[in-house]
C-alpha cells in the first residue's frame, strides 16, 4: 500500500497530483451532496482535508460508518482548497474504511481532554494534538542527541540494564529475580532473600550506565550511552519517573571545565535542532501549553549559561529576599525550591553549579584540594530544576579506595572499577542528562508523565 505522508503532501505536493494517504479521522462533516473529513496520520499537527462526493463508491454507507477515530485509506486528486488555513485538499476517488470507531465508546471525541484522563488511555493518547507533538519533539531531540555526539566522534556504547552495581549509591534499586513467584504459595514468599535471586547472585536494574561508560571511555576516549535507567524512589512528583531515559557522555583526558563546556554546547545544539526540525510543534506548545517556550529556546541557544560554585549558590540563597521551606546552610543538598529560585528568578537562564560538598555526592566524584568538596556539576534549568548531573571522576587509586570505604561500600565489589585506576588511569569526566526532563523543559509540559509514551511511576505502570 503506497501511502504518502500528510506533512510532506501539505508542504510539497501540487494540485492535480494523485495521492493515497492513510490515517485516522479527526472529524467528519456532512453537507448537502458532499462531506468533509479531517484526516491525521501523525506526521505533523496538520490534518488533510478530504472532500467526498456521491461519486465515491459506497458513499452513503461510508458516511454512516466513518466517525471520529476511524482508520481510512483515501486515494484521490489534490485540488486547491477554497477554505482558509490550507493550501490544498484531497478530492477522494476511493475510500477504504479499515476500522470503525464507535462514537458511543471511542474515548477521544472532538473536545479537550485533561492530561490526567489521557494518561488512563495511554494506548490512544498519541492520536491527540498535544501528545502527537510531544512524541515528534521527543524523536527530534533523540535524533539531535545522536547527531551531536556522532559529529564529534563519540562512540555510542550500550551499557547493561541488568547490573550488580549501585552507581549512585543511593540504594534506589529495583531487584531483578529469576524466581517465578506465581509458582510459590503466598505464605512461602515471605522471607525470600531477593538480593541473591538472579540465578543465585544479586542483580538490579541499572540506575545509570556511568560506571560502564567509564570503562569504555578508558579504551575509546569519548563515548556516550543513551538508554533506559530505573530508580526505585518513591517520588510522586511531576519531575520523577521510575523508568526514564538517560544520555551519558564520558570523556577521557577531560576535567570539570571541559565537562561544563560539553554540557552547554550539547544543550544549545539540541534546542537549535528541535527548533529547526519541529517548529510547528514548538509553536503549538508556545500557544497552548506555555507561552515562554520559544523565548526560552532562543535564550538557551543565544546566551551563555551561568556558572557558579555551590558555595556561591549558598551565599546567593542566604541573601535571597525570601524564606525557603527548607532552611539554607552550607552542606545541604539543594532542594527544588532553591534550584528554581536560582535558575528561574535570579539568573533567568540555565545555571551550572559546581563543587558540591563531598558528603552529599556519589563516591566516584573527584575530591578537590580543599578535602571538603568534589568536582561535581549540576545544570539547573528554569521551571525544571536539575536536568543534568555530572562530575570529574576520581582517577587516583588510593583516594578512590578511601572514599569507597568511607561511604560504607566494599572495594571488592568494585574491583574492576578500581582496576581502571590501576592500569592506565587518566583524568576523565562525564554527565547524565535526564531525557524526559529536557523534553519537558523544551515543550513546557507540566508533568513528566506526559512526555514519555508509557510512564512508570509508583502509582502507575498499567501496561
Ligand atoms: O544526577 P543523576 O542521579 O546522575 C547520575 O546518574 C550520574 N551517574 C550521571 C553521570 O554522571 N553519568 O541523574 C542524572 C539526571 C538528573 O540530572 C535528572 O535530569 C535525571 O537524570 N533523573 C531523573 N529523571 C526522571 N526521573 C527520575 N527519577 C530521575 N532521576 C534522575
Ligand atoms: Mg543528580
């Protein structure tokens, strides 16, 4: 079935061309002696207007059976459109109806639905304007991410999803088990030690591909991962998912300055790419969701990010003309209210905060000469807060071993990670970008559950 895509037809096709399209009916209107259907095929926000007249075979029965949500393949001739808002329309010569959609039960009738409601029909919500635009922007953003790294000679490495390590050391792990609980009666399920249950060993779903990316960087110099990661944190916020995608570049012979430069160039590149390739969708978000998204994108592309140290951030927060819910003092982990104040109100642009206290950061971050802080960086975005977390890694064997012990972890568990410091160690750095957070930032969508096709959170993972 040779169908053409509606986005391409609306842009390039000329009157008199014969085309075939396939899609889902958004609306149908019957007038005297003819009818209109608006058809959408997901290629863009725009619908193609199809005109039907009684010469179309089975005209009467088609009109009875076609409703909002029905799937059709239409062949016809393009003609200039007399209506406003579109250059051409399709005069149908034949219509095949593949699937009806009962107007009594099809949930997506022509009206505005709340995002909460749409989440309950994740299998159908891709057919709405907003979720359609989100998925196209998400795709464009993923594509830009690969192009950015490929153009710079980074190797895309595939790190495991099942792993024995807790990279962040935060204990937010989902255990993987080969045990079939369905075969065990409930009373025998108690007391099972799931920590030994991946064929007799312990295994978890990865929280980050970083440690494995470090292995690869110490052979290939510049690498990146882009894959799903999992966090068993019981956070029901509009910024947290239990399953999210993360992009993690890792560079050998690189320090914290190089890491910040890469993060800034990277964000600028993906915003510019998405504006170039998805302008229509971005304009839609600007009109319907958040009227600052276009301005924000331009701001990111054209202005330098702010850069301050954690200690300077604390000073700025202490000087702020307001009281925060969570009291500010040197040593605290910055809360979302602090991050948003800094990025949104004070700097009004993305802000990179560096050199956090060692006690609130992961074991692998490089200890600074002050012995109090580590070479960490977080990129904070207006409205979202942290979208990137990264650091220069500890490359000195003895310092790293000491840190691992101090944090109550076992050096034996990380023997391979320590080996990298034994054999040909180099300064290296990297970061992790939360893919959904950046899509959220880009589109202005209020809830992270609406920028991933199938959100997994403590309260929802229906299918
Ligand atoms: O700051 P995080 O925990 O850093 C790491 O995992 C490092 N190992 C990355 C690295 O250096 N290679 O997570 C990185 C980013 C955060 O900045 C945030 O954007 C996102 O991942 N993130 C989440 N996104 C959605 N839901 C969650 N529960 C998230 N937790 C982190
Ligand atoms: Mg972080």
